[in-house]
C-alpha cells in the first residue's frame, strides 16, 4: 500500500488563459484601431443643423446611393455651384465625385456666393431621373453650360439636405 496521498487534481487553465488573453487583446485592438469620428468644424448653419458626427466620403455615397436610401448620412465637399436665382440648390464635390443638393421642403437656402466654400451636408440620398425640362431649368439657374444642349431625361443621384454647415472662405 502506498502511503503517499494524492493531491487534488487542478483543472488545466492554460488554454483558457490563452483564450482570455487573446480576447482581451482583440478587444483592446478594436478600441485603438477604430478611428474616432473627427469633429466637424464650426461654421454658418442652415436648416435643421447637423446631428451626425461621422462623415462618409462623398465618393462612397455617390457610388452606392441605395446603401444610404433609408437613413441620413453626413458628407462633405467643396461647393462648386449654387442656384443664382435664390440659393435653393447647390452642387458639392470631392475630387471627381459630385452631387446636386436640394433642401428639404425648400425650408432654407444657402448664399448665392457660397461657391468655393467647404460644406458639411446632412440628409438623404437617392437615385432619380430628371426630366429634360428640369435639367435645363437647373442649367439656366446655374449660369454654366448651354441648357439647349441637354437632351432627354437625366439619370442622377440626388441629395436632399436637412442641414448644411458652410465653413468660412480661406
């Protein structure tokens, strides 16, 4: 007979410890790798103001407008054109991407001299078709291009803004 007492067997935790350590490392990595939304600078406000903090690249929104159809999105870009009659629409662009922005229910307008300013625009985007008449009307209000050169319906991406923030000119 053996006089040696057996010790209670300790559960193996090495594998579990590694699993916990890996999970903590991933959680820490996720905390540090997700960029904080950058603050939108102050400026001149129009409409209901901005409520979103995360800016989505305009090119991404234009490439896939159906992804944003049911929710508001915040984009930014340079104001490239503005309605010269009342300021009731503008065109913003970022690189090659650009979109015409109209204002929800025509509740607000932007200054007619806003071209060249940087804008943050919050609202909804959708694919649409402009009639030839509407496309010519926009061309007339813009003062750019020859409206008579527009032929037929125009497939466009439309952005309806609920709020706009224009930054001061540099």
